[in-house]
C-alpha cells in the first residue's frame, strides 16, 4: 500500500486500519496478527503487512477459528499482543474460545492475567451475501462482560481507535463495517490515539439527538441534512465505543434536544440501540418530550435478493422519518 | 530405570499430597464447607505428577474441571488451592474461580476450564508465544477422553502440528466422560491413535505408573524444546469416584461394574510407586511413614488456612474484570 505523503490526505478506513497496525507493529514487537488469508490481504486491512513483518508476525491460519482465537488468549497470557482478523460471521464457530476463555479468564482467575487481544470483526452486510455472511450481532459482545467493543464510523476514528485497541490490555472486539470500509476521511500523519469511552458529536443540533453506530453514522448524517432542509436541527452522536459507553455525552445531548433516535445495524432486539434507549429512558426520562425511537435491522435473517435485502436495514430515509415522529 | 532418588521420592510426595488433599475435599464437601461441584482426581495422580515433574517451573500447563491435582503436581501452593475451594479471598483466584477454575500463573498454571477442550487452544497459544519470543518453554494442556471428541482438540493438534509448536497434549483417559465409556464414544481404539491424523507422535502410557508417565512426557518435552513440534500422550488411568462428588446419589443405573473399579484400585499409583521405592531400597517404611505425616500436616494446615481466611469483600465483585477498569454496574 502506498502511503500518501501529504498533510491533507484523505484515506479509506481500510487504509487507516492498515496504517494503525503497521505503526504499532513497528513500535512493539509483541504485536502480531493471525487470521485467514491475511498474508495475501484478501480481506483488505492486513494487506502488505506480511511483506514488511514476515510470515511469523502475520500468520495465515487454517480454518480453525476456535483454535486460533483461543490461541490468541494463550499467547496474550504469556506476554504477546495478538491481533486476530476475522469476519463476524466466522466468530460463531469460535464462541467457546471467545466467551469461555477470552472474556472470562481475567475475572475468573482473580485478575492474575491481562489479555491484550484485538479481535477484528468484519461485518459484511449490505452486499448480497445472504444470511450466513451478513451477520452484525456485535451487541452480543456488549452483553458478555469482558470485552471492550469498538466501532469506528470513519477512517480518522478508525486509525485512532485501532491504536488504542492494540495498546489496550484487555480483549477488544473491533468492528469493521464493510459498508464504510472504502469511505475516505482526513487522517493526519501524526501518531494519535482516540480513547475508548469518548463519544464524538458528528454534527451539532438542537431539536433531536440521533445516536448512530458504525455504518449507520453516515446515514444519520444524510438524514440530518434532509431534516435541516425541513427546519429540524438534528444532533448526530457516534459513541465510537459501546463498551465502555460514553452515556454522559448522549444524556447531555438529550437534555438539550428532548428527543432521541437510536440507530443500529444489528437486529433491533437487544441491540446497542436498545441499550442506549434503555439508558436514556432510565436516566434521561425527564428530558424527553417524545417517545424514544429505536431503529435496527428487522428481526429476520438477511435475504439474498436485492429486492429484499435493502428492506432490512435503517436508511437515511427511515432515520429521518423516526426523527420526524419524535417531532410530531 | 530412573536412578534419581530425590525425584523418585518427590513423585511419591506429590502424588500423596494430591491424594490426601482430595480426601480432605471429600470431607469438606460432605460437611458443606465446599459448595458447588467438585470432581475428584483420586486414582489419576500418577498422570499429573509424572507429567509435571518432567516440566520446568517456567513451562505452562492448562487443566480442566478435574484439576485439583494439576496445580499441586506443578508445585502450586496447597493453602491457596484449598482457600480457593472454600471461596476465600486468599485463594488462587481470590474466590472467583473455585474448584473447576484454579489458576496460578506464578508457577505456570494458565488456568483450568470447566468447558471441556476449551483450554487446549490456550495452551497452544502459550506455545506460540514461546516460539515467537524465541524461548523454549513448553505448554502441556491436560484434558480427558471426553474432550478428545471436541473440535477444539482436533483443531489444536492440527494448528500445533503445522506450526511445530512446543505442546505436549496430555490426554488423561480415565475412560468415562461422566457416565459414557470412551469405548463407545471414541472411534479409534486408543486416543493416542488420533495423533496419526496430524502427523505427530502418539504414545499410549500406563497412567498408573508415574515413572512411565515421567519418561514418556520427558521425551515429548525434549522434542518440543528442540523445535520438533508437538506430541500426543494418552495416560490410561481411572477415577475411583464418580464424575463429580455426590453424583452416585443421582445416577440410577450403574455405568461401570464394581469388579472394574476394584480392578483399577488394585493398580493404585501410590501403592505401585511405594512398593518400588521399598523394593529398590530408595525409601524405608519409616521414611514413607514420615512422608505421610509431612503431607497430613500440610493438608491440615491448608484446611486451617482456608477456614481462617476471610471471604472476599462485596467490593471485590466489581474488581478484576478489566486491566484498564471501566464503570460497571
């Protein structure tokens, strides 16, 4: 990958993640990557790393997700800092290693061990991949204590959050949303890191708060544009990490706007959007002037046909509609 | 024949320490001082002790639900083990792990898993760490015949084999997964035969013979340290008690014959080794009696330590989740 040597460069989220890993691997030889077909960079963000760091530190794995996601735990336990590249849909076959070991080990053993692991999970929805490959159930990892859950919505955040994730001494689920992997944003050359648990207000507004996650953020910003033309001022908040969650920024915004729309590409039930709605219902209830609107993927599996799949996910239109509902 | 007398005595000492520890656990379960599930290692002591004495202090092991014996075999603190079983703050895991989840990282015990097969990839990862760090530490996951049917086992053997990782996979074949005989549940005659599919050595060992276990594991460890990759060792052994203590009150149909249990008790690893120590003139009966007294005192002390230790404070509930703590509610 060629790095653009200017201060005002726009790069893709995939390139930003690649840079973050490359820079951290240069700085810390304990960092290494495991995954399937990563030396050839089939899935993007690890491309070119094998050429610089060699096959020991950029390890192609057999189709044994449970074993290599569990091996990451053992390697981390003895002082390494593994990054595991995978797709969310392949994590199902590794859930025992992820849940029984990665999530529980530190607590269950009384804090004897730190597990600095980044599990990178690509979310391949919205691309006619049908039910098996289009999973977006990352809120499961919010439900299971022990993971930090990070979800960038653009290249700038992606690089800064990936650096933090790699430096973190706890297991991190790092979500990579394919609908935005190719989107470009300004990314400075300097070394910067974005702390976990700090939401970002992507657009300021005064009438309605829209909390959107990952690939839903650009859709929420589009909705905000539409709403603006209708005279409705929408504030768009990107939590950036779900665990820990910066609930104060959300509550402060709702205190200002009195209205909340939560938008998630996970299935609606027990989604991050649900959790945020519940928090605001409990802790921001007296600020609310209208019922909270929660958007998510409808509770069906993702169908193959291009006639059906687009009906599943929130869109700029449905987000704007939800905002209008809170205004009516 | 092994001619290191100190080592031969240490084998007896550690096996006896496990046996008397486990006998005390049975008493404490019956008295209600130990709650939850407890799985007795009695009968299988030679496997853990033979294997762990073939390891260095800085080698790694992982275990399973039936793993009181492994920390003791590896040299873990008996006081902390007993305190953990009683849920006390002075236990290995500050009372958060309990019987099935002992871990003592200070002596290379990367932890045990109540989900079977689940800690095998952990050991593979530790071995990967050794390889990447350029040291020669070896990892030994202990697991049973039942876990050898888990995908984690097969994936792990393949992964360790293709990467030539320093892992000695140690199957303690006590012949029953709860009540299911391995003869019905395992397609191959021996679990060690499964090594052939992964192009690594597979060795069947008499798990009641601590010296045989020590020698087989020593050979596999030497190979692993030399960078020649993993091996699978099956220690054929037997558990005298049911899967978990008290299960005999639940299981209605006997799943094994009394004669079979009796047969294996006649091959008790501690008696076999004691006879050898006496017949070879390595120990006198007086010395073995002294060893018994030494162990009895240790177990009494551990029990007292555990009983006197405080329970965790309620504030401990939210501790240890993360290295970099976040608000939890």
